[in-house]
């Protein structure tokens, strides 16, 4: 306080950031180049933090290294600000990790004043490899894969879920024998697995306790992803998630990490500590179905383009968990369809229903809903891979002049898919916005 008594601090820490701070933006997935689907370029955002350095009149240049060889060089440019965006073409030259370098040079001369590098691991294709590509699509052995998944399936029902159009199941792996048995059964039925429960071995803080399962089933052909945790909350759990996620990335670079969140207020905190971020809005019967879009929009804002969002649609009767199934109800077939397509409007990269069988409730107990989900899964089987190849734009979000309408356009090279969802309980006529598309003929699907 000016003119007031002096305050003497017992200790103080001054942190001076590095002059050159580099944040890799492409490849987007873990900052790793997967040669099974390599990115066309390597890109980064650079922030300069000059302290006593003099940068007046300086220039800058980006270079991409493979070992001791420069494989791409950017133009030398005048340094006009403190924010730089680097972008260099990437050409697959085989094995050998890369490094992206930015150099600050004087106005004249070739001797750099300051240099920074960031390493970019390069992973070759291999069997049983799963990763996310630059568009956040799941890649299974290098090929795009749209997950149509369901929770809580006993191995005896694997043939039934396969016949109903599912291609992925959640399965338990808290114990090694359990993990291996579930993965083997899934593989025998042509299903992939998101393996849950493995990470519980790290609850005591010993990350190495994960190793027996990671080392034994990490190469299993049915393994799609590791399930980090379900519906976490709070600072302590966030710190745990960050530690376990960082460990999994190092121990198994060939499979992504999956997480589900049910707390929109914590989406932004938890989205950075997983590869696949899923949300589970369950609106029926207490909330409007627009809850799905609200959560999906919040999740996309939280990931901020850094990764995919998956939707977990409701297949259960809430009241049955409390022993009163007569007081509640399941989603109707129309509500289920509406929720799934809302997810696609907001760019869902996977649909992961909950659940197949929870004892008291689940899809298996509602024959009408089960038949509807089978039809819906067939639509997803046809539509999902097509959407993965296109860039989407939300064009209507339940606001005037189209209150009640959600819509998105998925643009391709010579065509586009338009998804329109009426979130009102009555039939409505809407003009669906499709900006940027010329007059054309539209085929109505399904």
C-alpha cells in the first residue's frame, strides 16, 4: 500500500519462462506421427517471451529434422510480433523420429541468435494398432473405424450384440485373467473392446501395478482403448487421471485412452487428460432431449479441437435403479433416434450406448427399443464411415429463426451430408441452412 507500512515477504520465487515456447498443433494426437496415416504437415504455435533478449529487426525460420538431416525448411520471415504459427510439409521417409525447430536469426546473417526444438515421435504401423488421426477419427490398423459400442455385456451375449449391429463393447479387466477372457471372447465374435477397470490397480499410487495387464494384453487384436475412469470429479481425481494418462501414453503408444464425464462444469478440466472424451447425458424422462446437444456443445468447447467427443446415449429406465421401474420409463424409439442424431450434429466420433444389461434395467429388457436400436445401428454402420471422411459445420442450434432445429452439414469433395433434428415434440417444417452449397438434388436417407 503506497504510504503504508512495509511488508517483508519471507520468500519469493520468480519464474522467467523460456524465450521460445512451442505448442505442437499437428499432428494433433499426442504430438506423434503415426505412419499408418501420416499428417500432410507438421505445425506448431509459438509464443515468444523476451526478458532481456533484444529481438529488434530479427527474423525467424522453421525447419523439420529427421535425425541429422533437414527434410523441410520454411521461408525466412521478419519477426513482427510475439505469436508465430509454423507449418511445414511432412513426407514419409521411413523410420526415425523428427524434431521441429524454430530459429530466431538476425536481420542479416545465418548464425541463429536463439533456437528451440520439440521432438516428434514417429511410430511405424504394426498389428493391433489403434490411434486417432488428424481429424480425430479412430483408426484401427490404419483404417478409419466408427465405433458403435455398448456397455455391460456378458460374454454370453456377445453374439447377440454383434447381430444387433454393435462393433465394440465395454468389458472389465480389473484382473488379468478377466481381461484376457473378455478380449478373447470379443475377438471370437468380431468385436472390439474398451477395457475398463485396469487402471484401478493404480489407485494406491503405484503406476507400475498396471504393467502386468499392459504388457500381457496390450497387443491383443480386440483391444480398442484403455478406459481411464468413469465420471470422475474433483481436484484429487483430476491429478490421479493426469498421472495415469501420462503413464499409459508412454507404456502403450499404440492405443488411445478413453474417459467418460457427467459433469459439464468439469469438462474443461478433464478433457486434456484423455485422448477420447465422452459425455453421458441421460435426459429421459426428467429433462428435454436437448440436454444431449447442450452437453455435446459444452464438450466440444472443452476439447477445443484437440480431440474427439463421443456420445453415450441412454438405454435405461432411471427409476429401475431405485427398485421402482413402474415409476419411470425407457426412451422411446423416436427419442433414442433423436438423441443419437443430435450427437452426430455435434460431431460425435463414436456412439457408445449405456447399457446392454444392468440387472435392473438395460436394453435387453425392452424389446421394442432393442429392435429400434438394431435399425439405428444399421444406419450408423452405413453413415458413420462416410461422416469420418468429411468436415462438419453446425448450421442450426435451436435458436431463432429455427427454434427446435439442430442441423449440421458434412462436406465432402463433391457431395455433402445434411443432418437435421427436430427437438420439439410435434412435427415441424424447417428451412435447414446449408451455407456454401450450390443448388443441388438431395436424396433422403433411411
